[in-house]
C-alpha cells in the first residue's frame, strides 16, 4: 500500500512538471493581450533580440538578409536566415509578422 502511494505521488509530481513546462512554452509563443507582434521587415536590431533565442548575431543576419533580398513576404521565409531552423521558427512564429503587403501604385 505504501509503495502504491509513493508511486502515485511521484507520478503526480512528474505529470505536474511536464504540464507546467508545456504551459510555459505555450505562453512564450503567444503574444500577451495588447502586445504587438514584431514586424521582421521593419524591426531594429534591439527589437529582434526581444524574440526568444534571437541574439545579436542572428538579429543582424535577419537585417542583412532583408537588405539583400528585400522584404519577407511571409513569416516562414525567416527560416532562410542562417541560424533559424524549424525548431526556432516554431518558438517565434506567434510573435512575428511581416506586416501588410505594400500597396500597388
């Protein structure tokens, strides 16, 4: 009986840790109410560094990429920047935008 109770307690703690970790990752990926997404076509070096796991070097690569190739048309294109793979993209996709398409004249 004692072993059964200990196993139940351990399983509860493990489940709680896994669940709370999952929730914290979800909270990081979604902008808070009233918080604007970062426009990767216009953001400064400092603004880009506010994104999770984006340091100064990767932020500079984003800026260099858009100077060389023009504006990002969709957020998925950020994965063309060296250092941003699918894993990192999945962490930041809810926090970024490319803004509105430029109006044709």
